[in-house]
C-alpha cells in the first residue's frame, strides 16, 4: 500500500512538466534567457556611420605651426586638427604610411608622388662649444672655419644628439637657426653663418589625396584670408536672405482732381521774369 501511494505521488509531481520529463530535463534558467534574448550589436554596427574627419599634419623640428593652428580653429569649427613633430628621416614616410595628411618638410626630399609648396628659407648657424672663439662674433663666414672639424648631423643621430657631441668639444655642426633654438643644448653657442647653403621649409602632401579640407589648410598656410575667393570655405553658397515684409501696406493712388483753371505760364519764374509789353 505504501508503494502504491509513493508511485501516485510521483505521478502527480510529474504532471507539471511537459511530456512527464524529470527535473534534469528542464533547461537551465540562464540557458533559456540566453536563447530568448536577441543578439546585441555593437554601437558601430548599429549606427553604420564612419568616424568623423580629422586633419592630421606633421612638422620637423624648427617649424612653429601655432599660428596656423589658431587660424584653423577660428575658421573651421567642425573638423579637428591634430599635429605632431616628426624626425627628418620620417618627414615623408608619415605621408606614405597614412600617419599624416600633410607634412612640413625640410628640403631637399624625394618628391615622388607628392605635391610640394616651398614656404620659406632658413638662416644657417654654426654651433660650437661654449667658450669657442666664434662666441665673440655675431656672424661668422664659412671660409674662416676651414680649419675646424665639422660633424655629420645624420651620423650623430639627429640635431639634438649632434649638439650634445658639440658640447663635449668634439667639433662643430651647421644647423638651421630655428633648430638650434628649438633644442637649445646647454654649453653650446650658435652664431649666424654666411657662405653656407640655406635650407628651405615646404608643405607636402600626397598628390592623389587633395580635397577641399586640404585646400583649406593650404590656403591658411599661404596666408589667404577667410574671404579669399580661392578658399573653399568662401566659395560655399551662402543662404539667401528672405525679403523683409513691407509694413507700409499696398500703395493707394490718389484720385485725380479735374483742373478748373488754365495753367499759369508764369508759375515758377522769378520776379520780373515776365516780359513787359504794351497793354
């Protein structure tokens, strides 16, 4: 009798499960929720929008792009501008690998498929260790330094490293004045140098990537004003202003009055203008 009651109780407990399955056949809660919940998509997939445009440019040591950045921020409010300094050896590679859209380079360079606009020439200086005899002069001729030992800047690892070697008294280097001022290595002195080849700063960018944004930046660098007809931002069609409503209302013509008298031929003449005749 007890066995029959146990079997009847078990049969009642199994009525709540489909098909009379045992508890272990029921799916777990987390599994059911996972199957019921729709697959979430990433924000980028849901929107399908491209990243906003950013204009990036590189510059070599000695170039001060602050004034161009300020003008860009004043004129172009919807496109951010990013900049970074590149070594002379990477001044062109940043364009080929896509790190920058434009680059302020120091000529000469391998132009290849680049557009290049020369901007200005740099004043060369000779850098010597502190206490060198050139420190008593404001300007030195290259021919007067024929007996000096000059170091190769590239072999020294760049301008800053070369100036460190100069500070130790190993020799002299020739650099653009802007570069010598930029690094300003202690225990060195720089003087203007005549008779030496000058260097030139230029703006370069890939020839196949020119667009209105790049043209806008080029115009700013070349000193064009915001109202210049060559600036893309100035060529944009301005919205026409709607005419102001006429508050005077429709014009009302005055009714013509019948002329009752003949016109006076003397009207408008000064006194004594009428000829006197016999009466």
